[in-house]
């Protein structure tokens, strides 16, 4: 592919459906309690790529589904995602998301926790209305795994002994589980054979891992204006992501002392982030993090092998490339 | 009734079932992520009255249900309750619950938010396994209403203009909705007519309102050792509960200036809590809060009128009395 990979082909294919999903989201995030749509609207309506609900829509399309039940379910997926974002920002004490002040900064941690709970409940209400028990099973399982992953991330934070395997376990749970569920339910509503359900689940899971790997690389690479997030958040929070795992393992004893001070003791001074970025680049840890992402991207691509070639499959292939190549 | 009303008759009637519920709770709060059972065990296993799951068990018994599906559902109710407690303690910045240090003090706000999310997800997983879509509807609706009530409580906090109606709206949502749902699902599993479902829902709702009214009175009345919670929490947090609503409305302009300083401006000095307690007693606001609770207790009692007399109904009647008379 010569042009820069983008989400545009997928957006073109599922754009009409996504418009309907956005209508459901706007209608169902409403509440007689005014603070709820205000705060939820800030994080939901402000945008984001809507990648996860688009995956549900695309998966249903790939399975030749021609009904409408995927619409509310895609909205549920976005509600679950938004609830976790609100809680993440509280847990991480973040100030910025997509270049905007986070809800916890504008309305406080209390409101962010409670509106997250509301959106999470609302996700299940919408699923119940859709009336598919198998979808409820998949998304309640995913929600529990996501929460486990977030707790596991707390346990690995500030611990430079974290292995690449432990890191993979965290991102498989906190990120890839929802990607996997979002894709799988597209096959469930289309009532396709289990082999197609699991193929789409595998696609989503590996795409999610690749996506998070690149996200974690970008936290040491992105220019703020471009990414709409502050560079160095993970470093300041003492998160042990793959760039750090690799740089720590490949570094000298002197460098490891640096990482331990910054990440474990949490003692950070001016210039430490610059040194961290330099060390990560010196050891090729960013390039190799993206290289690892390519591996999972390749698995995601092969997972779609069961499905016939066509516009949807090509668009999903390009989403894999987009998730990885946005690193450059 | 001459003896002090207690939960003992209800505990005797549903004790075996409650033992099974506790087994489900202990088994399903487990996770490969060790911090989850540690933190969840602290708040769940430490006890509490298990009032809400006991209501599910009693409602099923009142409906002559002789199956086992009420057991996991009662566990789900307790998981939802526990998730809201964990989040409440973060939102309220509480230090003590039932006389023990709160989870947020022991493990931090981050873990409390995330383990709350896990328990909430687990509640839905257990409901999905039970496979009853109507129960899922009732409990997902209740969960959304609870979150709305908690946000509404944030909005009324620090506002001495809060009316008794606005206060009732808060406690109906944040507390009574789960009591109502816990009772209703007892009739649903027993496949009883809708009239019995709604009768039990009405019983639970009014019992829940009475329960919270008394809880809010106790926050200005209880001796710490007896209640296992610190007196004056609501005052310090600037919550506008009914004792404050009544004392504020019945007070002099000088007293209202006091309430505005303490509750709205949040400027509290030594001796302010004592003065607040004195003013609340002076205006009969504690007795009248409990009197209001008796009104809802009477409605709860009448809601059970459809059901034949017997041991279960008598035990539930005594629970109403217990919830109210624990104020003395």
C-alpha cells in the first residue's frame, strides 16, 4: 500500500450505521440528572475514533448481517469503553485526554467515578433491551477481564522487574478483551458458526494488543499537538510499559539505577523524561515495541483468513496497518 | 411486640440459603489477580448484615419458591451493593466502615475504584449464568438508577436549599432502588403474577427509604462503638440529609448562617458538630426523621398485604421494625 493507511475505508463502509450508533449513544447517555449528560457528553461527544463500535459494525457486515441489532450493541461497547476511560483518568490522575481537559479535572473525581458507573449500567440496560443472552455473556465476561487487567496494571506499576509476559497479560486484559468482544458480537448477531465467532474474537484480540503496544510507544514518542495527549504520562505515573521493560533489560547497571529511581521510587526531576526517551531510543525499544505490534497485527490479519475477500476485509486489514503505522 | 425487634427471625428462616449465598460470594469474588479477593474479601467477608440478599431470599420464600435460582441472584445483589460501597467510600473519602478501616485507606482509591468495577461486572456475569433476562432487566435498571442517585447526591451536597423532596429523590435512587429490585427478583424467579412482583418491589422500595432515613438520623445520634461508624460523617462531607433539611428550615436566621458556613462554605471548627447535633435535637429533627421513616415503614407493611400471613411475612414485618427502631 503506497498511501498512508487510514480508517477512511472502514468509516466509509460503516458510516451510516455509525451515525445510528451515535444517535443511540446521545439518546441513552441522557438522564434527568443534568450532570450525567454534561459529563458523559464531554468525553463521548468530544469524539475519539469510535474504533470499538466500528469494529462491531464491521464484524457484523463481514458476516453479511442485514439486521439492526448490531446498532445498540455497538453503542453498549462504546459505553463500556467510556466508563473505563472515566475511571482510568481518575486512577491515573490524568489532566488531558485527546487534547482536552479530562472530566475529573473539570467535574472532580467523584462525578467521574459515578458517571462511569452510570454508563456501565446503561451499557447493560441497552444490552438487555437487545435481548441476546450470548452477547450479555460475552460483554459481562469482557468487563470483568478488563477490571482484572486494570488491577493487574496497578500491581505491575512502579515495578521494574515486570516481564514482557506480565505486561502482555495486562494489555490483553485491559485493552484487547473489549476489542475481542466488540468483534465477536458482530458474528453473534449474525448467527454465524462458532468458528467465525472465534475468528473475529481472535482478530479483535490481536488488533487490540497491537493497538495498545503502539499507544504505549507513542507515550514516549508523540508530539503533543499531533496525538492530543501529553507525552510522558506513563513515565510520570510509573507505569511499566514495553518500551521501559525493553530499555531496562537492555540497559547498563547505571541506567537501571536511573529507571529504579524514576519508576520505583517515583523520584523524578527536570530532564528525567528526556533521558528516558533518549535511553528508550538508544536501545531501539520504541522500534522494537512497534515491531512486536506488527507481530500481533499479522496474527490479526490471518485470523480473518476464513472470510472471503472484499471491501470489508480490506478495510479491516487497513485498520491493522493504521493502528501500527500511526507510530510514525 | 414487647421484645426489641431484630433480624433474628428472618435470619433463622433464610439462614441455610444465606449460607449458600455466602459460598457463591466467596467463590465468585475470587480472581487470578490476588489484590481482588484481598480487597473484596475485606469488605464482603468482614460482614455487614447481608440485608439485601436476605430480602431476595425472603421474597422468594414468601412466593413459595422451592428452586435454587435465587441463590446466585442474591449473591449478585450483594456484589452490586459492595461495588457501590467501594465507590462510595472513594467518593466520600471515608476512613471507617462498620468500625474497620475502609478499603480506600488500606489499598488506595485506585484499587477501590477498579475492584468495585470488577465486582459490578461479576454481578452481571453471575446473572447471565442464571439466565433470566427479566432479572437482568430489573438489576441493570436498578444499577443505573443507583448511579443517578449518587450523582444527584453530589449535586445536592453543600446546598442548604435542598428540599425534603429532593432529598427523598436521592435516597429513593441511591438506596431504595436496590432494596426494591432485590425483593422483586424473588417474585420473578418464583414466576408469580406481576401483582406480586410489584407488591414486593413496593415493599422493598419503602423499606429502603425507611432504612436510609434512619441511617441518616444515626449519623447525628449513634455512639461510634455501637454503630461501627463515625458520627458526623455526613456533616463533615457537607451532605444535606433530612435532619439538616428540617433543622435548617425550622431554625433562626442566626442558625441558618451557622449551617451555611458549615455545609455550604465547608468551614468547620471544633465544636461545630456538637452545635449541629444540639440544633438538630432542639428542633426535633431526629425524632421527626425517624417518624418519617415510620411512615415509609407503614407503606412497606401494607405492600405485603397481598401475601398470606405466616412466618416469612411476620419476619419481614419485624425487619421493618428493626430498621426503624435501631435508631433508639
